[in-house]
C-alpha cells in the first residue's frame, strides 16, 4: 500500500478534476485505489496568515505571551500564546474563532489568566503540517496578513491509498503515479524532478573521502554514493514536512527527510551515512557471516545468517542491505559529512531477508519488487539538489559507482497487425504512439509493419515482450472500448479426472442433505490440536506466523469445523450442519 498526497500529485500532473475522479481514472487503467483519505483540517476557511505586531509577557503567567496580531480583519486581534518562540514582527499562521481544528473541535474565544484570547497562533501539528508542538510556525515574511493560509501551506489535503501490483514498482513513487495520470487523462506532466543535478564544488573528488566495493554481485546490482561536506543538520522546511506527513512519514531532520522525500517521489530508497562514523571510510557489500549481529536504527540488536546482505564498513556491519540502517553510522545533529547511498539490490534476496527478520520497511517494500539500476542515479540527482538547497551542503565532485554488469537498454518490436489481432479492434497508429509516449516509452524506427519501442528504465522489469506493450495500449485506450469476444479454443478438450468427479458428487450429496460448506483457515493453534488429543509438535509449523493461534498447519479438517460450529452456536444456531472439502497438511514422513 502506498499513500499519494493529492496536492503533491497535482504539482506534477493536475487534470483539473476532483480527487475522487482522479481515483476513478486510475482505477479504470488498472491502478487500484483502496480509498481517498482526508489529511489536515476539515475546512480551511478560518485559517489565515497573520503578523505579530506586539508580543508582551502575560501579566499573570510567566510562560504566556499576549500578542497583538494583524490577521487582515481590519482591527488587530489579541491572542494569548504559550509558544516560547513567538516575537513581534513574525509572519505566522492564525486560526480565527470558529475554525474547526483537526480533532473536530471548534475554536472559540477564551479567557486565559484574565486576558481574552481571540484565536490561536498555530504550531505544525495543529494543522497537520508536521509533528512539532514545541513552537509556532514562522512563515515567509512576504505573505500578506489576512491571506488564506492554504495559499501558503496545504493545510487541507487528501491522500490516495494505492494497492500496487508487484510488477509496477514505478507506482511506488508520486511522480510515477503522476506519469500514469498523465497517460490516462492527457493532462500536462511536469518535468521529471530527477532530471537536473546539483553543481559540485570545491577541490578533490569523492574517492578522496570514501570507497565502495560490491563483494557479492549476487545480492547487489549497483551501489552508488556521493559525498557532501559542510552539512548543517536541522529541521526541514514546512512544505517538505507536510508532504512527508501526508504520505504517512514522520519528519526527523532535513538530511533524513530528504532520503524519505526522494524515495516517496521516485520510488528509489536512499540511505544517509554519517561519514565520520563510517569506520575506515570504506563501504563493502557482502553477505553476513553466520551469527553476525548489529543494532539497527529501531534500537534492536539483530542476528544474521549468511543469506542476509549487509552494508559494512572496515570493521563490521553498518546496515541491512535494502531494509534498515544501523545505529553505528546514523546521522545526528553533530553530523557535518554525509555519504549518500542509492543502491540496487536483488529483489528476491531483500524479500527473504525481510521475511526472515520479521522486518518490513518502506525501503524493503520497494526493493523486493526489483528496481532498475538507472533509478539509483536518478535519485542521487534529486537528493543532491535538496542537500545543497536545504542543508547548505557542498557536493564533492564525482560519484562512487560500483556497477559490475551494466544493464542494457531494452527495445521491443510492436506490430500493428498483432495489436489488432489481440485486441479485436484497430487502435489508430497515432493514438498508439501518443499512449506509449505519455507512458514514457521512446518511439524508434517505424515502418509499415510496426514500431521499435524503447522501454524506459522504470518499466524494464514489467514490459519485456510485444504482448506487454499491447496491454499498455489497451488499458490506456480503454478496455471498455474494445469488443467483447470469447477466446477461440480450437481442438481444446477438458474434463474432470475420476477423483475430481467423485469429490464433486460427494460435495453435492452433502449439500443435498442440508449441510453447509465452509472455507476455514489452513492454520490452527497448537492448543487446539492438544485439546483434540493430537501432538502439536508433529504438525507442520509456520516459519513466520501472524499469531500463535495460526502457527501450525492443520493436519485434519476438524479444528476449522469446530471453530465454525462454535461461532454459529454462540449466535443462536446450534443445530447447523457443516462440512469442508479442502487440503490438510502433514509432514512427509506421516503421509499415508
């Protein structure tokens, strides 16, 4: 599941329709939208920009400040504020009396220690911009008092929750969803945010500060790193915090937030190392040694087996490849040198590692779907610009790039007659080209027979043959616009086996006698087997059970039938007759 903030999505592609209709358009093209959720305040009407004209200590409270605020209503407004950072001359966010807050309460005038407060000067968390409540938000001084706050900050937003298929990792980034929206609506698409790079500065090159090595190419296809000096770690700007919060991420610091922002924008995860904590200034990608341990960023010490890929420095593990970093090289407020990693891990290895450790993260959810190596450098470009702009960092010239086997560009031939035969209708040639170009495919040589189509890196794992291209054309053109036909089955013969016929007859016979068929879980609890007089240790155990009640595979159907009978009896139906026709699971040495 991926959350896509609507305001962020519209900054890349805005078809000019309501978010609900955006969801419908995406769903019709094959992108499943689970729900559209509101983010921030319910009604932005009473939230405006204000300017603090005066700020005096409250006469009856040391920790309160009596502020005179120009909110554009014609007369200055008195607001009592408890934030320690409020001061005269600031441009601030103001909620007028009558504003409906995030928790659903309506703001009214209140008397605080003898002084009437008419409104509220807002902190980040009060409008869903961030999680900070230690002080008020201080806005850009260019905004005019009385202007709607939503023009400066997206305090009322919506988020689309998408259920993406494993073959579409490009939809795990907001720009990828925007590209899809562009394809199905024709609305203009903003320039790719990863297209422009930062300008390196200073003397020396990245190799002077660190080195990278892929010791096991079977777990890592590419490992890139860039070096940033003079980094000033601090809070992120409000616009960045809002996008992270709307996407379900917690703002931490500008450096960490940049890695999360780039991941959410592009689908390519990154990791930032404190370069001063990378022992030996050397990064090596290798498999874990049996029993090797490391404390991860969530403060848990984890033990590894040789199937796990690790990012190590000269003395040991520094991160679990594609899953989570280690505390040893965590970025902190003391960090001044950053090594920014963007790597391409082998998807099945990340999936196995995540499952075996019981640790699934936003990064692992993306890497397990197999990203293309080109996406690593695209993410580096966007991250470099943000590091320079938001952290005051200086990018050292050069990129550390371990890339043992570079991926070759993919070209697929698309024949017009083949497209017509598979779809049952002819799609005009110019529409075919337009659809593919909107999806990011490159149209190459063309003749009477068809097109040579260049597959972009973000679709390389999904579009590999002609039928895949035809599917892309069909879903954007509209499956509802194609004729409905049954597939030809010349010479096809099918029938049930003897065992299948006997099973069907037995099921029909039970139903004819009034029994109801159930479908129960294949899992059960060891305690249930004990109550039936069976040995739970002889049952097949699930490697990563959801709970103890579903930790073994059922060796017989009785547990599920008893559970269903108990459930019905508890609801006034004790005489129900049940049956189940399904698989049971036994160790190989117990099978008859």
